[in-house]
């Protein structure tokens, strides 16, 4: 699966536990009729993938959806979901309102088979 949008926030890398589990979060705002702010986690060695990106940049992030079950001390079962990123790439946008380049005039060959008499051949 993938998410496309503009980076709204990039968090710092956080380290947890004795094993040194690392996590870094990024929020991407989708650009659709009803924009969504999606929190994506990058874990372990994938946290470094965010080093080359900045707030405001358009990106495409490949994700996996993760879910887990947890039983609290009172015996109640709870379920949690997370969106985990594993690849991120910048999206190049064409500048808005810019016309495509026009070939130079010398790229066209002038019409050379016109007769002077042909200039007034309209039927009315």
C-alpha cells in the first residue's frame, strides 16, 4: 500500500528499552477533497530514511498496516493499529501554470508551394 501527500511534521528519532528500539514518526497530509493527516511510523534502520526530507515536501510512502492485541492488567483485551513505513520517495511536481516548451521557429519548414493566385479561393 502507499500514501501520497505533503509532509506536515517530521519527529525526532526516539529510542525505547534496553534493546534500543528506535522509532521516528512523520505526518503526511493527503491532497484530496477531504485531506487526511496520516501518522506513519518508521522503525529501526528505516528511521534514517527520513533524514533527507523536509516539511512541505511532496512524497509517496510505501506502508504496511500493523495490528496487535493487548490485554491490560484488568483483563480487558484492547486492539491497536499502526501504519508503518518502509520506503519514502519525493514526488516531482510540474510547476502550476507553466506552458510546455515551444520548439524554435526554425524547426518548422516554411510552405514554399503557394501561388499568388491561391490566396483568394474562398467560395463567397
